[in-house]
C-alpha cells in the first residue's frame, strides 16, 4: 500500500509536445500527479499511472545524444563493461538513439526500444533492434533466437515500467547464470537532497533507492553487488546486479555505505517524505517570487532545455507565457512545438537567442556544467541563470 506524500496537481503527459494544430484541436490529457511511499517495500511511486502505449509511441521526442555528458557517461561505462565483464552478448532495454550501444560491435548487442521512431535509428545503424515493450513475451522470443545474454543494461527505463514483476522475471529468463544486470536511474536520495521534485512525472513511475531495489530483487533471487553514484540526471545510481547463486563477484562495500546513507537520511520513514513535501512547497513559493520580481522589472526571461521534467515545475507553479518568452532546445522533434500544459513555445536552439535574454531558466539543470561551458559568452556579458535546485536562486 502506498501512502501519499505529495500532490503536484493536474499535469499533462510530459513528453507530448504539441503542434500548432494540436493546440487548436486537441484536448490535452491531464492526470493527477500524486506520489506515494510504500513503507514495506520502500518503493516511491506515482499513484495515477498512464498506459505505456500512451507515453511511448511512434512520436517519442527524447534523444539521449543531445547531451555530451550522457554520451561520455555511456562511453566510460562501455569501456568498464568491456574491461570488467568482457561479455559476448549484451542487451539494452530502452536503447533510445543508440548512445550506449554505438560503443559496441553490432554483432555483440541486442536493442529493445518500444518507440518505433526511435528504434528505427539503431536499426539503421545496423543493430538488431526489437521495437517492443520489455516483457516475458519478448524475452521468450529473444531467448529462442540467441543463447543466454551475458549482460543486460538499462538506463532510465526500468523506472518507467509499472509491472516490475514482469520486468525482473523477463530479465532472469534471458540472463545467463553468471551474467550481470546493470541498471541506472535517478536516485531518490539525491532527489530529496536537491528538492528536485521535477523527477516526478508520468514517465517516472518509480524513483528508486538502493533500499527499494534491494527489497525488490530478493524476490527474484537477485542481489546488488556494487553501486555507483553518478552525476547524470541530477544524481543517479548505477546498480550492478547478479543472481544470488553466482559467486563470481564479491559484494562491494559501497553497497553497505549507500544503504547506510539512505537510512541515515530517513528514506525508510514516512516523516522524511512529509519533510520533502514541505520543501517542495517552499521551493514553489520561492521560484514564483523570483520570477514575479524579475517580471516587475520587465526582464526578458527564457527557458533552456525543454526537458520532460521541467513540465512538472511549469504546471505545478503555473508558469506560462507571461513569465517565459519561450524554451530553447536542441532536439529536432521538440523545436517548433509547444510544451505540454504551459503551451510555451520551443524554439530551436540558437546561441544568439541566449545572448538576447536577461535571465535564462534552466529546464535542463542536470546539464548545468555542460550548458555553462557552452554559454560562456552569455555569462561573460553578465547574463544570469535561474535554477530551482537545491533551492530556487539566480546564479
Ligand atoms: P534530459 C527524458 O527526461 C525522458 P528529460 C525520460 N523519461 C528520462 O528518464 C530521461 O530523459 C532520461 C536539451 N538540451 O536529458 C535536450 C539542450 O537544448 O534532462 C533535451 O530536450 N541543450 C526518458 O527530458 C533536454 O535539454 C543542451 O546543451 O527531463 C535534456 O533532457 C543540452 C545538454 C540539452 O531529460
């Protein structure tokens, strides 16, 4: 049973950017975004879920390759995988535009990607790609074609699938007995520390902690043998998982350390979740105050990075075109469209436009380092950014 701790109001589907036609014709689907905590399993989940087919379709816009940070992270991981595990066959669940698999030989990888427009990218690159949702039916199909898989990797995908029972049973079905499962997703601990409540939106059905992953895995005779903290997506955890029967890998002491950090923070206690809710309310008030002060002084403010997650902020804080002129974004499938809910325009990225703004609100705050590097000129001429984590402020 989930106990609700956060109500982020009515929200649109985060990756449904609208065309001009949609704006006129389409009634946007809104759903109530509430988040709950399960004391027993320690899982944190949104309470009203949307069917996967509605979220991940043939028009899915997100491309991992839009960020150098992500490309580098995948490259480094690929090197480590080759060095430490030397797998014959890898499967990636949620392969998106091939940002990870492109580091491997085409014969060594199987891609799973339900969004057919995105799956086409890795198919064209020459990688065997199944354009299906990950479930037992697909696992059986794959198993009938190949021998066991040595390494299954999934970044920012398993947290998007509601039926975790199906997820793990299907993985066990294809994974060799001494195989390794590596998953990475935003870390609940970091989300709470940063008050990054925008990690909650329809696609993020779960925000995992090591506590919840550990509890879950037991049911499938799996265990975490190593965990790595990543700076990607505002602070993620990469879990290295094996079958309990596999004695090839020792449990790294980082596992215990991470568990202790999560327990010391109180991720096992409902009161921590109430504290988080209060922090979210404070964050909302502060952000609105910053914007209204700047608008009173007639400042030109634009958004940077039309991320899925920023839609939670825009719709929760009711930030619209009175505040932000538009959002800049490099993603081809987002440019020329309108953000869900707020209907702010997404302008194709152009450096000149950043330089025309007085203030830039960072929707892609998780790539702050990369963006600051790119926008040196704007910073040099005194341009300022607005960021909402860990507390809304101008920098
Ligand atoms: P980014 C998506 O979330 C959706 P989003 C999904 N649910 C998920 O879990 C994560 O990804 C993994 C743009 N940008 O990665 C590109 C610039 O314009 O934070 C993207 O639209 N200029 C699957 O959407 C957005 O920002 C830049 O210089 O929250 C970044 O989106 C850079 C670096 C990015 O994920």
